[in-house]
């Protein structure tokens, strides 16, 4: 497994813990566009943005 895939899996697991289901393809796109990484603080702030609607 590539490191990239491990990051995607880690992000997917953290999103699931926060009640957000997202496909690996969507996560890869977010990693490209938003610089989303497996950093837990970034994930939590992204989930907050999703819940607020922007």
C-alpha cells in the first residue's frame, strides 16, 4: 500500500468517527484541492466546516 493510500484510509477512518462518510475518490480530490491531510486537527476543522455548510 502506498503512503498516499494510508493517508486516505486514515482520513476516511477519522471522518467516520465524526459521522461523515466519504469515498476514497472524494478524499483524494480534497487532498489535491484543499490540502487535506491525515492531521487530526485539519480533519476536525474540515468536519466543522461541513456541518456549518460552507
